[in-house]
């Protein structure tokens, strides 16, 4: 469950691939009495192992209770809530067993930027990607291609990224960026998409508009 901008909730249910024929999400304001609304979920994707059923629930009060109605390929229907699988609907007394989203705070809402749609992201590890300017290499730089260690530094820099924008574009990548991070690979859970003084040349380039987007992330290093 993920709150979205505009008092909506994105819901996704995973099932074994080919196990279900239909999924409906029953939902209402957490504190409102009476019957819930029902939204058929769409099988958004399948990877051969799991089917991904999803939908967007409108909920202007920002408080949500919900459960799922599952119909398998044999036509049998079961219900699914916090207590597991049920033969009938969850009990309405105190709505025990329902899934709850207590309140959708504005800070929790996620609005996908329009420019992200259809983009391919490539997470760049600057030090291991390409060394574009050997004049700014530190004295402790290791030979390119040497097996890395926890302390090795190979001299990859922002000029190296800039010189390979065409290669990234040929892969279908939508943009590029560098990150601030203490480890040598420059990527941690606290990474911020801003320039870093520890990456040579980063003060000169914050984004790569030549690729037609504000940012991209790269996952595989490319030797220079």
C-alpha cells in the first residue's frame, strides 16, 4: 500500500503465477460504518513466479481499511485479511482483521515526476566507471583494472562520465548523476543525488541534460 498525491492509495497484491482469475479490493474510511466500496484489481505484470495485481483506491478522508476478495481459476472465492484466508467476509465488529492505513500524511504521499515515465535508470559508480581526466588523479590511485579492495581508489571522475554520455545514450539510458557517499563505490542508503568534493570534477557538472533528463543512475561500471 502506497499513498499517492490527490488522496489516493496504490495497492498491490502478489499471488502465485496463474493461481487467481480475479482480485477485488474492498475498502472504506477506517472509521466509517456500513459496506465498503470494491475495486477490481488489474493483473499489472507477471514474472512467471508471481502475478502482480494492482489498482488505485480513491480515499478523500486519507484513512483506510481494506481486505481482498480472491477468485481462483476454478471459480472458488476466498477472502484475505490480516488473519489470513477466510471462507467469508471479515467480521464487521470493530473491523477486526482488516488491513488498516491509519492516516495518509501529506509528507508520505509520493508523486512520480513526469520526466521519469519511460526512463531507463543506470546507477553510476563514478570511481569505477571511467577516468576522464588523469591530471586530477590522487597519488594513491590504483592501476585501472586491478582487483579492487575496500580502500582502493581508481580515479574515476565526472569527466569520465561526461565522455561516455553517448555510450549511455546508446543503451537507452535517460540521464546521469553523481552521488555523495563515504565508501569508495559512492553508493549507500544515505546517498544524495548531489555533487561530492571527493569525486574529481564534480563541482563542474551536476546533471547531464544531453541525455534528455535530469538524472540517471547506473548499475554497471564501464572501464575507460
